[in-house]
């Protein structure tokens, strides 16, 4: 793979691009994005644009007041608020939400909140075909993906279906100012993980590579400012813009070892979703970027560093994110079963996923030892 010189300067090399070689298929997902502070005030217009007359608003119990505010904004077209959304969409919640949508005769749903509320909208869409508008208030990025998930008996089943993609996404940074510091920091790194894994995905395309690099740049520069002052609307806007792009990357590419590890740790040991991503990401980046020079160079540019894995680790530390899997409550004895579960059904990865390597990553993540790309 060759380096590319900066155009017009003939001076500094800008590094390898992640997609310098290879064929690709770029499949555009048709979604309408409405972005900007205060844009929630267009919700009524967006509902009218879709011709909906009976709208069910979906949220978690903690976001009930916000759900009711949205129902008020929709006016006579609002058919109710279902505030039973929960993380990882338990099947019982999906059944209850679907029954409520049928009971009120909904012709569309508005999901407001994080990945839990959006996940419930997807589950209802999967069952009924009902279209949705998403109003995300975290950085999970779920609204940009055709991936649905349902949990039963501690096991999460996921799949892809374009029917779960929202018709419209309204990103209003003002809705994120009350997202607590710690949740913002963890959710933001969760988004950054999508960008990192997109950059070495087998189905990366030039467009998605641009989005991934830009989202990593936006998130890395916005998150410290968000944590410093959660009401800083410029920082909130940049973070939300980064999470939109990161979500688009997640929706357009195949994720690898990092996401597999997080799914296993979340599913088997009920570790918190976004926090698990924050702990694991630098360790998998240190392991994988050695085999993905184009991705490594994109992250070097985006994070202004020579060592992206270490920069991710330092970003975590500056944001006060959890230092280790141990601090999230994982027992050391759980590492072996987790490695076995990863190997039982591995995702495609730039480096071979062998037990010794997975255990080494888990061990370092459990201890919270700073990774160094050069050390592996
Ligand atoms: P979440 O939706 O559970 O939200 C975390 C908590 O923050 C909730 O209690 C919520 O009520 C609260 N909250 C949300 N927005 C807030 C705000 N602005 N102010 C104050 N509190 C707020 O968590 P999440 O991390 O957004 O999403 C995690 C879920 O999303 C998981 O189930 C994960 O598997 C799923 N997910 C799915 C995809 C996908 O593509 N399918 C992608 C990412 C995440």
C-alpha cells in the first residue's frame, strides 16, 4: 500500500487511505436527516409530511416527560406515549409495545431517547411494518442502522432488515444537554468505536471511510468540551454530528472483534453497553491497527497522534470513563468463558482471532493496562 502526498503542497505525506485498494459496493440507505439546535420544533411538520394521523411516542421510563412533550408537539395526531422501553429490547417489552401500537391503531411511531427507545421502535417496525421517526438523545447511533436486536433468556438475537430504518431522524443537540456527563462520555466513545471498526471493515467504501474519519475527529474534539460543560451547545452539536456519522458507518459496514467482545460481555455478564465499549476499544485498536495500516493512518489524522490506541486510552482517561472491566464488575474468572464465546462465533477481523490473543486483550482490559500498539 502506498502513501499519498498532500495535494498541492508536495510536502508532508498524509498517510495511507483505508480504501486504497479493492472493489466495493456502496448501498445508500434512504433516510431524511433534520439536524440542528431547536430542530425538534419541526417534529409536527415531519409527522404531517409522512401523513400520519395516529402516532405512538416511544421512550424509556426516565424519558417519560420528554415523551409527553413530544406528544403535545404532535397535537391531535398523537395517540399515546409508551414509556416501557428498556435496554437490549427484552422480548416482553417488544410484545407490549407492539400490542400498544395495535391497540391505539398507530400509523407511525416516534422513538425518542437512546438506543433502548430506538431499539423498541425497530422491534415494533419488524413485527408490524410501522414506520418510525427517531429523535436520538444519546450518541449510540442505532437510528442510522438497519440492525435490530431482541433479548430473551439473557441471549440477544440481532438481524438486519431495512424495514427498521427510520423515515426521518431529527437530531436536536438541545435534547442532549441534560445527558449526564458520564453517560455522554461513555456514549460518545461507543460511537467512536463504530468509526474505528468501520475503518478496517471488509466492506468499507470511500464514502464511509470519509465519514468514519470525520466522525472520529468530531467526537474526539467534542467530547472533552462536552464533559467540561454539558450545556456547551457547540460541543453538543459537534458530538451529535460525530455520532450521526459514526452511526451511518455502523449501518454501512461489518463490525469486527471489538463489537463481538462487547456483545459477548454485555450479553453474558450484563455489563453496561456503552461503558463496556469504552474499556475495550483501546485494547482492540492496539491489536487490530497493526494489521490495518490505512485505518491506522486515518485515525492518526483524526486524533492528531502517532499512536491511536494510546490516544483512545488517554481520551477515555480525560473523560473519566471506567478504567477497566474489573471496575465494571467483571470477575477475572469470566475472561475464559468470554473468550470461548467470542471464538464460538467470531466476526470477521483484520487479524486472526485466536484464543491467546483474545485472552490477552481481555486480560489487559480487565486490568486497565494502557495498550501500546508497538508492544503487541
Ligand atoms: P439507553 O437508550 O438505554 O439510554 C441510557 C439512559 O440514559 C436511559 O436511562 C435513558 O432514559 C437515559 N437518557 C437518554 N437520553 C437522555 C438525555 N438526553 N438526558 C438524560 N438521560 C437520558 O442507552 P444507549 O447507550 O443510548 O443505547 C444502548 C442500547 O442501544 C443497547 O441496547 C444497544 O444494544 C443498542 N444499540 C443498538 C444499535 C443498533 O444498531 N441496533 C446501535 C447502538 C446501540
